[in-house]
């Protein structure tokens, strides 16, 4: 949580481009977090800004707290990660699962021994599930370089995602580009900042204020 707060504070207080919340080349870590990420060692509990020169990158998408929250107890979850991106970063939440929507097989059930990508391919064949999962899964799979606790995985990792329009996302670098180009990103940021500032949800009466804030953030 501190890593996230420090990033927001740095970007907004210093009037940095809001895209840095997603594609920053740096993050804020202390000794324990730098060890967890495999970065150059630091001393002490104070959080400091550090440049990240490898393909891990900085910003929200590589933060261990977010990657852990969007995983299950056993493994990463492209579904949870994709859903989080749509809801929180793109202001485009998927609808609730329809009645009768299927689930992935539980341990011991038929199909549970298949790779996760194959399980989700089978799941998407169900018409009630396909419309949402085609988007969520593609976004979530692009974060497969990060394990369930946010450690960056070396070696061969399949982090390719195919969006409903047929375009391909190749890993977190492409995902960062997709998010920062989206109008939904600045809209989501403006909306969440306004909710935080007001201490309540927003209503139709807030529409003009929200539009002004979004325009200023884009600038």
C-alpha cells in the first residue's frame, strides 16, 4: 500500500504525466520490498524512489500488492487481473456473470490438470461466458510474467493475450501502452480521485466537475 501511495503522491504533487502511474520507469521500495523484487539492496524501512532498468518496469501493474490481490491462493488469475484492469484502470467494468455461468474445474475434477490457458479456452466456449472472458483473459494473461506474489519470472512465459478484435498483447509492455492510450484511463483516474476527495460516490450532479477534472488530468 505504501508503494502505491508514494507513487500517486510523486506523480500528482510533481505534476508528472498521469501515464507514469502505469508506465513509470521507477517505483518506491524499502529494504524488504527491494529484496522481494530482486532489486539492488537497500537498507532500512524508509521507502525511496528507485529506477528499475529491466523489463519489470514500474507503475501500478508491477506492484506486488496489486498482483497478490488479483491472484488466488494457489496461482495467478488472469481472470481476476483482467477484471481489475477493466474496473479500476479503464472504467469499463464487465457485467456480473449471468445465471448458470460455468466455473473452472476445482482440484480433483475433470480438466483440473490442464494448463490454465487451456481451461480458460474451454470456459470461453460457453456462450454465456465468452463475451466477458475474451477481454478479461487477454488483459490478465499479459501479466503472467509476474507470479502470484508479484515476483518477476525469468525464462519462457506465455504472456500473450488476444483481444476480441484480434489484436495481440505481448506482455506487460504492450498492456501499459494499451492502457495509457485509452480514454478510459484518465476518466477512471478522475472519477476515483473525485470519489476520494468527496468521501462519497458521485452522482449526475457531479458530471461537469468530473469532466473538468478529467480534462485537467489529460493536460
